[in-house]
C-alpha cells in the first residue's frame, strides 16, 4: 500500500527514458545512412587507383595524428545500421587484421552486425578509413573531410539515468498488543560500557577483585609442587634400580638389562652408550660405560673374567722301551679354551723298563688356568732278535757278481726295518775255494741274530757266457713282447707265456752255468727245466721284477727248477716248463694252489717253504686269461 505510488512513478520515468533513447538512436541512424550515401557517390567517381592508409580501430572517435611526409588519414566513422538498412547496401567483405602500420587497403567498408538490444542503443565500432582523391587539391579535400567528420562525429546523447530507488525498511510488527498500528515503539536506551577515561571523568571507581586470581595462583603452585614431589620420587626410585658393576665369565654375554634390576616408570628415557653386541666376550677385560636415566649419566663397569681352565684329552701311546718320548702335542688332543693355550710335559716316566706307565701334560691358558692331562704309555720291552731267512750256499764262477742278498729276508717282531750286515772278510774273490759268509741282523733294541753260508768259487768253463751278453739278448726279446704302459703283472705274464711257447724242451743241454743255459735258450730256443727257469730269470731281471729260483727238494731222480716272483709286495710261483699231457703253464700261483695241483697222479712241487719268503694267500687266477695271455678287466 505504501509503495504503490513510487513504483508507478518509476515505471513512467523508465518509459520516458526508453522513448528518448529510441528517438536519439533513430536520428543517429539517419545521419549515418546519409553519410554512407555520400561516400558511395564519391567512391564511384574516384579513379581506379587510390592510395589509402589504414589506421587502427579505436574505441574512441578521434583524428589520427599525421606523420611527417604522410597524407591525411581518412575519417573515423561510427556506424550501427539496422538490419533492414544494411540489406539495401552493397555487401562488403569482412575486415582482415593486418599489422598496424600504413599500407594500401581497399576503400570498402565493413559492416558490423548488431548484437542485441543493448548494442542497438549504443553506437557500433566501425573501421576507420580515409580516402584522398588524387585529382582534388589537398586543402579542398581536407575541408570536405572535416565537414563530414563534424557531422559523423556528433556524440549521441545518452539517456538520463533513472533516479535511485528508495529502499524502505519493512518494520517488524510489534509484539506489544497495546501498541497502535503505525505508532513507533519507544526505543530503549542501549547499554554501553564506559572506557577507563570516561569512568574517571564521571568519578566511577573500578572494583578490584583479587581473591579469584590468588586462588588460581595458589592452586597452580600446589599442582606444580605436587608434580615436583612426584617426579622426584619417581627419579629416586628408578635410579635406585641401576647396578653400577657386573662381572661375567668369558664366553658368556651381557646386555643393558643386567644393570637395571626393575622396570623404570618411563623406559624411553633410559639409554646406554655401549653397544653390547660389539663386545668381544672371549677376552678378559674391563669395559666402562654410562647408563643415562632421566637426563643423568651413571658410570658403570663390565668385568669379563676367565676362571675356566682349558679342556683336553689324552692320546694313549703304544711304544717300545727303546723308542724316544713323543712330542707332547702328539699326546694331547681336543684342546679347547677361549684364549691361547700352552702344552708341556709336567712329568715323564722311565720307559726303559717297559710296562704300562703314565705321563702328565699341563695345558695352561693366558689367564693362568691349568689342566693336567694323564697320558697312558704302553711300553713293550724288546728282547727278541730279528729272524734271518732265505740264506743258502752260493756257488759262482770267479769274476761273476755274487748275490749275497739274493733271496735273503730279515724280520723282527718289533723293529719293522732291522739292519742286515754281511761279513765277507774271509772270502778271497780271485782264488777258487769254499769260504764262510756270516749274516748279522740287528733291531733298534740292539737284539742281534746271525746266519752263515758257504761260498764256493770256481773257475769259469770254456763255454761260460758273461751276464751282460745274456741280459742284452733278454732286452731284445722284452722290447718285442712288452711296452711301457704295461704293469708288472702284465709284463710277467708276457714273459712266462713267451718262454713257455718259444723254447722247446730237450733233456740234454749245457747247464754248466745259468748264463750258459739262458743264452742257449735265447739263441738255440731249446733246453730243459733249468734252461726254462734261467731264461725267465734273465727276462724278469731286465724287466725290474724281483725274483728268485726255487729247486725241488727232496727229489728222487732229477731236481726241478721254477721261478718265484714278487708282484704288488706278494710272492707268487711261475713255471713255464711244459708238462707231459699239460698244454698250459703256471702263472702267479700261491703255494697252496701249487701244492694242490695234481696231474696224472703226480704233483712234484715239494720244496722247503721255510727257506723262501711266504707266498700270497689270496688267489688271482680269476683275473688271468691263459688262452689270450692277458689280464682280465
């Protein structure tokens, strides 16, 4: 009701402004159309070639400044023609943006379409162009352009702004029922707080209140004092848990928990500057460090001591009364201690008497801990002399080498290598005769045994052959039947096979010497059992195989000879002499196998076993291929 009249007045004023704005705009459009028509007439009369200058498009209507030596620029026009008027005009191409510098452009205008009601009431921006006629005087052209610019540049008066609308406050209806409509309620005086200066001017004194702050301060002091007492109590209780010194045995380990006997209230404030994982617990030492609790450093010590003696075990010794005392390191083993130890004899028995004795060894570590180890000595007193075997009488020709040690062995129950001495002081080597030769064997205990033989020296017969000649013939044959890749067993098999099938048996032959018999066997390829045995002997000697000759004993009609060879430290029998009704041969037979051989009810291999080394007990016949004279597998 109260706003009806003002609103109607505002609507009237707005309508008047719109009418005024439309009238003004229509007048501007008419002026612009007239100006355009005049320009079109002038453009048609213009020569084909004109010079024009393009000036930038500006939002303000102003005359561009002329540069020295430059013609007057064209007029700046503002134009916003309605759509119906633009249709009657000649269509013009849209303007193209070029660099803002003087250049030759066409004299066409570019029309800018209207955008909405707001742009219809406002002048539109048009391209600024100016055209100069080459034939007209410059002053006349300038006057005409100036007249046209005065008409075109007349500003369009903007419509008056409508007065500002008065905003009225809508009053809130009063809650007082007795208040009349339209009557303003009485305003209650606003309560304001006076400043200190105003209070002093009015003589008002401020009330000072000290009781509550004092109570607060007192309460805070009580809280702080209680917290301090509690912190001090916790500090004293927790620091009493620290142990300042600890001793451990070498080889064990330690950690920081050993120095705190309980659980602190705040474990995160407890630390230690020692890394226990880096300590060498095998070495006795004292380590000093600090435990920090609640900001206080407490010095502590870790003592590593070695009180444990070493451990060791004895190695029992079996020896003879003449042996030397072994080294103590060889008599004590499995020694264990965390540190270095020394081992030495503490007490040694007299072993010359023999028997079961005890020796004492001391094992001591760097800390002085000592362990006594009892080492048993089982001592045997040697009272038996060595045994000499294989000695027999020797018959040789003067000038031939004499094999005193041939077929002779010495053994002892204790001494593995007894010493054998041969006394030939009674022998005159260049005179025929029979001489006594003495063999003496001694063990390391000094026990000695003796044996004697007869040495018979004879003059060489006219048919005698020197051993070198026999060995030369044997070497030729050996080179043909063996090679360097063969073992001794393979070579011995080839030798036995060759003699068996390359020498023919005859009962009558020259057996005046072994060299004569062997030489005849190599050259004449014939002989008796003596010849077969001596040919094999010469070949075994050249091949480097230890051998000896065994003679049948006792015998009834004739003696028999065969070979006894040592292969792989074992002695075996070999016989290459043919037997009637037996086409094979004997190779590496043990004594048991040889004596168990019977053919046509007869053996013929009886001999004194005690005069020769003991033969092997394990048979090798399964490894021998007799037909192919080779070793199996």
